[in-house]
C-alpha cells in the first residue's frame, strides 16, 4: 500500500496534514476505479466538511495534499465520480414529467411555455438545495421526483417553472443545508412560491427536525462564519436560524443521506 503522506512529505518538504489519513480510503477507491458520489459527499463520508475537497479555503493544507496526490498518482486515472455541475440558467429535475427522455432533465427558458401544459408524472416533488445531493439521490433512487434548487441559483427560468408547477397542483417540500445561508435560501425560495403553504414546504425539515439534526450531527462552527445570524422573513425559518446561531452548529446535507432515504419515501407516498 502506498504511503501517500510519507511521499508527500518527501517530495514537498512539508508534513502531511493531520487529516491526511482520512483520505487514504478515498485514494484506494480511486485506484480501484470505484464510482464515487459527488465530491462533497465523498468529503462528508470521510468525516470532513463538504467543501474540504472542493474549496481550497476550507482546509488549505488538506486541499493542497489532496490535489498533490491526484496530480502525482492519478493523473492518468482521474476519480470516477458523479459531477455536481449540473445547471447554469436552467431548471433541472427528475421524474416530474411524463416522458421517455433520459433523466434528469435540464429545461431551458425556451421550453418553459410548452411545459406548462405537459403531463406531470407525479403529484409531489422534493426540492433539494445541493447539486451533489440531487444527483446522488437520483443515482440511488432513480424513480424519485426531485427538483434541483442548485444553491442560490434563483434564475428566472427556475422560478417561473416552479410557480407554474405549483399552480398545476404539484406539492413541494424542501431540503437544504442547516447553516445560516442554507436557511436564508430556503426562506427566499419560499417567498417566490405562490400556492405552497409553509407547513408543506417544511414538512420534512421542520424546526423540531432541524434541532434534532443539529444535536445529533452538528459540526462546530469555530470561525463563526456558517452560523452568523442572517435575516429571514418566515417565523419557521427564524426558529431554525435561532437554533443554528445559538448552538453555533451546522449540518450539511451530505451528512443526512440516510435520514433522507428514511423520510422522503413516506412523504412521497402520501400523495
């Protein structure tokens, strides 16, 4: 077995970061050609925060080490991973419309008018904040009706089609990151909707459920960046914001896959 940490130290003169051993199983999977989930899920599965392998600002020494190993050992065999780069100015969904086209579908602005009367394949759908979570859930459960919210990508096509779908009776609920920005995004998205009740929108991510997830899975925000207080409009989201800010804990969606897989089918089956 290759000692990547030792090799890194010998080549760079820098000690391997303290978290380096956590990446060893990942490097073994890459070497074996294993299909990996999106990179944020990989990081959380290793006990890291979701952005550790994507964002050099999250943990600079670990990110540098990770990139060094990829460049020196896997240049000819890059990771076989699902990408989270799904959309630009569009609407990405799975199993919403009655069609034989391969899923997921990415809908552009020119298609919106036609799709306002296109037959629906479901009465309920779950809006998922994170690109990577959307595609990972779809990969694991290819028949679930999902809508990719794509973080803060509230583009006009997305908002217009979401409003059209709820006007047609599609019931929507939401799942996102449990940090200040994630809760603020949920609040903002809810304000764009016209027919969806707050009870339905938060059916899976209630204040009680949020508090439980923070207690069980919460990560300490030592830098106080992800748990700073942000403005929200809905009292439900104010309660959730209070929990995050008071505890200085956050939870990333990648940590909740098992819980999602337990909760989502029951809600979808209620339709």
